[in-house]
C-alpha cells in the first residue's frame, strides 16, 4: 500500500540464504573485509528475501548508486529502501511512497555521551535529554532520528547540524525543504527510527525467521512521531 511502509528486522548472527543474490554481487563482496562482507551480504540477502515475500521477486533486482551515494533499484516501480545495522541488529525499511531512511542503534553505554550531545544537538534538545529519566536512552533516540533523516536525504553522520529537533513539541526543523515525518520506537536493547514521506500513515513490521528462512509479520511496536515544523 502506498500509504504504508514496511520495517523488517533481523540479526547479523542469522544465517541468510544467498541464493537470491546475483553471482556478480557475491563476487564483488569478496574484496571486502570479512566482518564488512558479512554485514554487506546480510543486508542484501534480507532485502532480497523481503522483496520475494512482498512481490515474488526471485532474484535481487539491479541496483544503482546516486551521486551522493544512496542506493536504489533501477526499476522505478520497486520500493525505496534503507538498510542499517548496529552491533548484531539489522534493520531494513521499504517504502513505495518515496525516499526512506532508517537507523537502528543498540542502546549501549557511550563514553562522554553528554559532551557529544552538547556539541551535536541544539540547546533545546540537550535540555530535554538531561530532564529524562534515562538520559542515555534519550541520547540514542535523538541520535537515531537524526541518522534516519540524514539517510533519507543521502547525508552523513557528519552533517548532524542539518536538522534540529524539538522533543517537547514533537517537531523538527530541517536545513532545507523536506517531505518527511520521523518515526521512532524504543525496545529494551534497541532504538529504531525512520524518516518517511508525510503521506505514510502506517507501518507494518516483519522479522526474518532464521529457522525457516522466511519473512514473518510481527505485532507492530508503539511508534512515536516527530512532525515537520510548519511556518
């Protein structure tokens, strides 16, 4: 459905079938460091399995890389996608409505995270963070939301200042015009975020079942929304 997106989660420790990946892609990955090769193959295998489950694609379709480094399918009828991983968590976002960005972060200790927040976030964000019952979780929430939006825009982590969040009001202000609404959800150990077109009103959640090798629908989490500031 055009007004919904799909988020598919998996573990990098899972054994992914590689039979839906073209031989040239597998050959290309041989030049990568073993750890990076595992991440690279796992992400593309998950993408291939998700497309097979949703539209019956037998093989991962041809992809292209934009001038700013954002991958997409060459066939415009296929959905936009965004892959992210953190430690052993793997996340895929699929969206037919337009460009998507996703980020997943393991909620983990980070040295001097308050100093990082003071430098990377606005004064409003920093004040909100320090007022939360769990400031570390709040840090990863703000970080994850930024990463998701930057990935949607084909930006990088070095461009954190391109977006300012107002967690009190549930709004954000980007550096440039954007068709975006931000979604976030916190689990016990993982923080997830997505930047999706404003037309998207629903999110379907799925997980990769390593025992069957299938994509299985899951109960949707409670997602918080951050809207574009108007005016």
